[in-house]
C-alpha cells in the first residue's frame, strides 16, 4: 500500500475529511488533494510525524506511513538499489523466560503462544528471535530497552555476544563469549565479571547479530 492509500485509510478511520486534515496540518486543501490523488510527493518526515499524531496512529502505523513516504520521495535509482539490496523479515520478540525454555532450534516457539514481532532488514537465518534487554550488566554495549536479534544457527566466535541458557540460574542471560586457550568464559561488562562456560550448566541459544535502538 502506497502513501496516498495509507493516508486516505488512516484519515477516514480518524473521522476527518480532507479539509479537517489540511487545517490541522496548516497546509492548503489542494495540497492534501494532490497528495491523496498521487499527484504530489508526500510531505516531509516532520510533517508525517504531525499526521501520525493528528490521526492517532500506533508506532507501527506511523513507521509504515513514514517508510511509504520515504519510498515515494526516493529517486528511481535509489529505489532500484533498495529493491535489490534490502530485504526485510518479521521475527518474534519473546521474553527471557520463554528464551530459557527453548530447547529445539528447529522449532523454537511452542504452539499457541502470542508474542510481539519486530521487523528487521538484511535478514539472516530463518529461525531468528528477538529479545528486549532488561538489565544493565552489559552496558555500555547494550542498555536497558535495546532489542537484540539472535540467530540460533550461527556458531559464535571469540568476542561475539551471545544469549545463553543458564540452568543453574534457571534463566537466559546475555553475555560476551571469551576464549582463553582451551577454556571458554561468559563475560559480563558492568561490573566486570566472568564465569567459565560449563556444558552441563550452559547452552548457547544464539549469537547476537543485530541491535535495534528505540524500537
């Protein structure tokens, strides 16, 4: 759905006509008519934020509207590049309790569960999962509220950040993987603390492949 179609749909849902919207945005009625008729480019991103507020859009709807505006305003050569290079993927955003219960990578989510989703670009594996950071132990690299994307199919290397199932703590934890000779350690940054990886106690659930700010 393009910008014009989205704007018409959201405007009508909010119970506003074109005149109402033009007055609230402080633009001419003809400008709104041209936008909705596909005869003018969408407004600036700043104006899109105003539209989202006026029409009481959700964060997801606002993002969809702004993305549509960017695509409409983009030069043809940029659109060609985007279509060739950028892919997107909707992945489940689960909590840390559920993460600790994941046993089988092939089918990580129990049937019947409801969960949020996040959209990422440049998709990787087919079984990606997302978690929202809820601790300060990995600051400044990861802060409370960051969303991390993990790929259970990737074998992490030295220095990678991983989500680990800790059977002793009975929870999933975010740590940095550190190898020292034959030994492997799980490092917390704040305050500095490390524990040796133990196959009986720990299981690596996935490597962190992406961090999303202010999602």
